[in-house]
């Protein structure tokens, strides 16, 4: 009888394929995610990363009024908060699946959470997509294209390595051989009660 893992539906291959599909459809697209709460948060995280990428690119413009850059920066702030919220929701949802599994006394404590690794896979998917686009430019020099092709190969390797690490963590956690904890981001600059520039009244 084949044993199933509580994480069979959230393997790195499925997550990476979903990331690629969403990117291909565009930042504003609403491609259907697989069913389940974990996937809802994985989709939200990836959407924020995709929108963040576009805002970060626009924030580097020098041919627009300062007000336009300020709008980009505010959007970046908002998406980044939602991105981090989604990471925490991913971890909460995945850890709930381990409720009946007690880690072994010598279980490996992974310092990076599964949610953070999924977030990094999302960002790497975006990097791979945009670096690949650079290798296809007809208006760039051969040196630029060659340099970007080399970087693309390195990004692909990094993505494969991270995917393998995520699958390993999930598999070992399901066996009680590894665990992770939720690490709250506590983004103080977004909290009016914690940011001194927001809660201090002008003299």
C-alpha cells in the first residue's frame, strides 16, 4: 500500500508550473489555482510578487514626475505587506497539516520556512521569465544576450536546487524528521502604532 504525504498537492513541480502559468498570463490575470486553502495563499503570494516586480521596474523611471514614483513606492509598500502576510498564511496552512505528527527528538530544524521557500520560488520564476526575455532581444548586443543567457542558466539551477530543498523539507516534516516554525515579519513601518514618523504628532 502506497503511503501518501500531507503535502502531495503542494510539491515544488506543481508550484513552479503554476508560477510559470500565471506569469505567462500577465500580472493582472486570475488563472485558476488548484483547490485548497494552501493554494489560495500561494496564488496570493505570487500575484503580489508579480505586481511588485512591475512596480519596482516603474519606480526606477527618471522621465516622470516625482508624484508618479511616490505612487509606485506606496504600491510597493502595500504589495510587500500582502506578500509577507501570504507567506505567513502559507506556513499556517501547511503546518496545520502536521498537527498529528510530532517531530523526532533529533529532527532537523529548518531555519527557512516552507512559505518563505515558496515565496523565493515565485521570485525565481519571475527572474527566469525576465532574464529569458533578455536573451531574445533583437535590439541588444550579442555580448548582452550571451551574458543574460549565462545568468539564465544560473537562475534555472538555483530554482531547481530550491525546488529540491522544498520537497525535501516537506517530505521529512511529514515523517517527523524535520520541522519549521512560523516567523512573523512584524513590518513595523506599516503599522501606525509602531512607526515613529506616523504616531508622533508634529510639534
